[in-house]
C-alpha cells in the first residue's frame, strides 16, 4: 500500500539552528500536510500544501510540495525549545484515507 | 485548542473489559475520524463517520466499533480488551467527508492491565 517515509527519524539540535526534514513516497500525492505532536497531546496541523511546487510559510516554518508530487519538505528556522516534538507528514491515500509518516522526533538543546 | 474534545483523558482497565471513548467534533464539522497511536505503530486510521454514517474503515478490529450520533458526537467502543490495545486513541474532525485538513483532539490514553 501507499506509504510515507520520513527522514530523519530523529534530530538533536542546538537552539537557534535551522532544521530540515522531508517526507517521500513512491506514489503521487495531491495534498501534503504537516502536523506537530507534543508529548501526550494530539497532532496539530501546521501547514497544508495543495499544489505541486507550492511553498508555504507559517511563522518560522516553511514547507514545500515537491514538483514530482512524491515528496515534501519542512524547514524550521532559528529553532527554539518549544519546537520540541514529533513532526508528521500526511497525505490522502488513493482510497481517501489520510495516511501518516512515522514521524521525525526533534529535540532542541537550549 | 483544536475545538475537538475527547473524554476521558485517561482510562485504566483490565483485560476482557469493555470501554467507550467519546469525541465531540469542532462546531460545524460533519466528519469524525478515529485513530490509534501506539509506540511501534505510529498513527493508524481506524474508522470515519460522516453525518452519522460510516464512510471509511481502516485497520479496525472486529472487537472495536464506533458510531456517530445525530448531534455529531462520536463514540468508539472497545471490547474484550487485550494488553495490546493499550494506546493513545485520537479523534479528529473535518468539515467534509474528503476534506483533508483534519483537526485532532487531545486523545484518550488507554491502559489495559
């Protein structure tokens, strides 16, 4: 079935550094969503992308919808301690269900 | 705050028991989705309801069932519980049935002892 592969699995960075993570698939997706999950909480929608090549920002976060429609990137600039959490990419499968990547765990050292 | 509410926040029960998890979607949202999240499985889609009717099924066990009521709140029933059912259960809602932007509740942490 369709799968989303996220990399890296985890990151440990210094406060103030920029972060980049990506999500790839062997299948084409028409929508890419990025969520953040804090420990013990529900995922929060950060950015939604609907068009190939689209670049969208939300504060210090920027995400891009890959031209091939098989990948997406999320960048976080000037990381702060509250950026800690798990970042998930998600996209609608060909049956309409939303499928999620396995997540990238981000830790930020003050 | 996503506007989606779930109760209870925590639930501890024994194997073989039955529990009911409750979800209220955001105001105006007609679709409700249930997900299971365990440490080694990530977020797994269970089932979707739209305006009271079942719309899609994922990897939901036969011991699990759900329904959506006329006021649009939803309940997920888990029966004959096993140790492996211990997980976080999330409810999400969206405006339409195929509207991809889903908003998640805070989850119910189920522990089966």
